[in-house]
């Protein structure tokens, strides 16, 4: 079973072998941030909007990210994870709104980057993960996806909806970081 998992992981890395394109964001501190600034770090990307009224959508995404952060911190994995939370509602989710949202979830600013920016840039970045968000009756209709990104900024694994668990992400990171054994 483990060799099948390694084979599937290897195949998925072949599909996503190229680094993701650069994107320019604005951090919750109001400072410019480029996706390529994160090169050399493992990144966990999720998409949210701060006014999301559905507990099993964006609020749960944030809770899962916080659980992953805690487990990663406690398990002391070989590689530290940087969390990139990208808004799907840049018209409302300004840097100060994101800063307040980060405080609501008691996020460590060293490890969590909440970003906004140009709506088209954010939409284009989200579409790299097949995430779509569009205004609908005063809210944002969207799907959910998170992704584990390697130090070279290529996708290690994508996680649909909020069906992932922290232990699985850490296992995927450990598996992706392990050197391939020759038989």
C-alpha cells in the first residue's frame, strides 16, 4: 500500500512539476508580497472570504489551517509550513479587514499570510487551483480547495473542499520530502 501511495504521489508531482507562476499580493499589513517571495519554504495555500456565513466553508477552512499549524508546530516536521490565505473577495477584504480576521482566529503572523490584491490577479491565482469565486446575492459563491506547495513552488498535493485532515497533510509533506529509495 505504501508503494502505491508513493507511486501516486510521484505521478502527481510529475503533473505539477513546474513551479506555479508568480502573483503579486498585498499582505494584511498593507505591504506588497509576491508569491515568489515564498520560494524556499513549504507553503499551504487556502482560499476564503471573511464574510462567509457558512460554518462548514471558510470558517472551517481557517479552523483546519489552524489545526494543521498546531500539529506541524508540535510534531516539529523537518520543514516548517508557511500558510498563505488568499481572499476571494478583494473588494471587501482589504488589508485591515484581513488583519482583523487574522486576530479573530488568533493566527501567528510569522506563519500565516492573509493576502488581498488586484481582483484579476487573485482570480487568476485561484484559477490555477480550479477555485472559482463570484459575487452572488451579497455574498461570494465559491468552491474550496487547499494545496501543499513545495519549496520550489510547485504543487505537491491539492485537497478538495474541507475534506482534509492535518495528519494527512503532514504525511504528504513527509512523503514528498523523503528521498526516493533505489531497489
